[in-house]
């Protein structure tokens, strides 16, 4: 890791500490509905749009609270459940799942009705089975109305257990609001950061 990459990493980590809103990476079809949903979500969190052509290896998952796919339709669900990506968005989801990264799928209206059907017919049952398959792969299917309560939920402790953070500085600790800092064994804390940890009574857990 060169100096520029290290500076960028530290800047992103600082943003994660001080950002009062959750950060979402949004993948959507740019329909009227999905654009309105984006606008709604931006009132509750920091929203960033996924750029077509960006694969999972270039997405810093550690800096997002969730990656959300809006207005997911029948073709998207079936193709993804069968492991046959047929669009940039489904290919991106496949890359995420191959890396073991979770994703939130928000079905469009027709698929939402299928998902919540109590007595589905044979065809709807088939679609529900594909949805269940996606859940086993690491996807969380939610109605759009369910997203807001999830976003509003306050994250009490910040975990760096699965992150390859190089250094944690004094400024990061001063803005940290939790009582326990979970970090990888390879992460280092500056001497001033250790002083602030003791001052604020924050405990460290290494994994």
C-alpha cells in the first residue's frame, strides 16, 4: 500500500466515524419510482449511486452500511437465483455474492405482492422459491417501507473486525461514539489514540 492509498483509506475511515447518517450504495434502474425512492432515502442516509461497470472488487464494502438494489423485477430475481446474470446489475450482485458480501434487494410492486402473498398460486410459489434461494446466498429481501426503520436504527458500536485498517488515529477515537472498538489484530493505534481511548473509557477487542 503506497502513501496515497493509505491517506485515502484513513480519510474514508474518518468519514465512517464522523458521519451521523448511514451510508448506502444504491443500484437502481433509473425509473421514475426508483429515482423517487433514492430521493426519500437521501433524507435519512448518505446515498451513493453505483456506476455501471464498477465491479465488486472496486467497491469498498467496509465503508457502506448496506448495498441496496431498488426496483428488483422478476427477470432480476430469476436470473440471480439461478446464477445466470444477464445485466450489469445482476452481474454486480453475482460478484458481491461470490465475495460473500450481503446485499439488500427491494422488489418492485408486482414482486412485492408475490413476496407477501399468503396463498400464492403455482407460479407465484415458484418465484417465492427463487426469493428464498437468494436469501440463502446472502440477500435480504425487503419492502421499501421496511428500509426506513432499518436505516433509522442507531448503530451503537462500530466494528472494524473484518477490515484491513492500517492505523487508527487520535481524531478517529475522539469522534467515536461507541464504548467498544472491535478491530483486527493487524490494526495499529497511534500513542495519542491510546491515550484518548483511556480518557474516554473505550475498550478494545481484537479479532
